[in-house]
C-alpha cells in the first residue's frame, strides 16, 4: 500500500512539511505585560511576571496609549534606579512586541518617569527544555516507528516524525 504512492503525493507531502516548518515560530508564547490591564502605573508587574514562564523565542508585549508611555530595556542598575543610562532598546508604538531571544534576565522600564510609579518589569527567560529521549528499542526493524510528541516543539516535531514514518515505509 505505501509503495504505491506516486511522486505527486510525495511533492504534496514535502510542501505540507515545509509549510509546517514556516508556521513553527507562531507557536511562541506572547506574554502581554499586565494582561488585560496593560502597561500602566499602579500595577504589580513583579506579581504578573512571577506567574509567567518565559522561554527563548517567546515574545513580551507592552500595550499602552501611544503618546503617553514607552518601554526601555535597561540593565539591573537602570531597573533598580529607574534610569535610562544603560538602555539597550526602546519602543514607543503602543503595541510593542519584543522577542526574547536569549536565556537571561531582561529588565524593562517606562522612560517618562512612571518607572517610579511601578512601571517596570523584570523577567527571567529560560532555555527551551530538552526534548525527552526515546527509550532504546530491544529490536531494530524498518517497520518499527515511534512518534515522539515534544511540547514546545509542536509542528516541527510532528513534521519530522511524519517524514520519518513516510520515508521509513519506502516512499520515494
């Protein structure tokens, strides 16, 4: 049954797999600072951040009135003292999507004086968890196959598993 697949099916399958690989970045989590309250004075952002888990590749989003507030990424000293001397990035669109591309602690403050009113947040970004290892098989046969579903790897893991299944059954 599997060997009867023609090249059209193989091409369609490969296009499908390619499309899934393109969609993988969509699986990153977008953490909206302050949730439905947004980026505003008087909110405990430490409490909000402590209830989130950030991974490399996630986004942190700031939502606020465009001409009223802004966001600066600073170091710990800038965060602790509400100063912009160490700023490494700034945003002011009112809908800022900032990629968290490194495993480290990030510090964000509002740069128009509202940092002193609590508009600052610090988040720890963790590396992606390692995928679980499959248990070694007692026998090795070309008809044996295992599909490993890895959280946070989503479509990419599914695509690779499907490709292994298809090519393992003799498609080509």
